[in-house]
């Protein structure tokens, strides 16, 4: 699903990861993090895809840098992030960007 974001400017957090083998409760944790993120002030939406090779990209959209930092420091998110590093990902990279403009097309 394509996120319905507001008029720019807003922020995007791009999380690129490479999964390890096996689920190891990953799907449940991912669902929980999505539900929790949706409850956070400043959360605007999310888009996510993962290829058969394990490479995944999740882009979450936020109203402000303060909202992003609050999410980063949320205790449950911090705990899951550490589990990701120790169990679910062989590599990951997070990028924080300010969206200055965007373009859309719908049929």
C-alpha cells in the first residue's frame, strides 16, 4: 500500500535490511511495531517491501524530527531494534531524510 502523506515538508526514515534465515518470531514483532508506530504522535504512514533474497526496505513517514526521535527512544521499539541486530538481520542501515516535495499519480 502506498502511504497517503501530507503536503511536504515532512520526514522519511528509510530502513534497509538484510534478513537472516528463519522467522524466529519476526513477523509477530513486525506487526507489533507497525501497530505501535501508528499510535505515535507525528506518525504519517509507512511503505514496506521485502524481496526473496531477504533484502527489505521500509520507509516510515513522520511530521517532525522530534517525532522520529521519540519513536527511536520508545522503550519497546528500542528492545525490538536490539533483537533485530542480534537475531533477525545480518545487516541494516537507517537513513533520515526531509521530504521537500513529492509527486503522485493515481488512476
